[in-house]
C-alpha cells in the first residue's frame, strides 16, 4: 500500500527471478523422479 510507483523494469526482474526459481525446482523434481529407479548401492556411491 502507500505510494508505490509502477516500475516495469522491476516487474520484469521479479518475473524473471520467479521463473528462474520455478525452473530450478522443476529440475530438482526431475532429478528426484529419476531417482525412483536407483538402488541403495547407487545412492551410497
């Protein structure tokens, strides 16, 4: 609230940051999903 001035550059920076964070989480989830076929020995190496 208050007197916030609209800054399109800031909006873009925030959107890019959110997209990068989402991409990182998706990549992490993909690695975890592929771990479903790992055995105990694979995880301890």
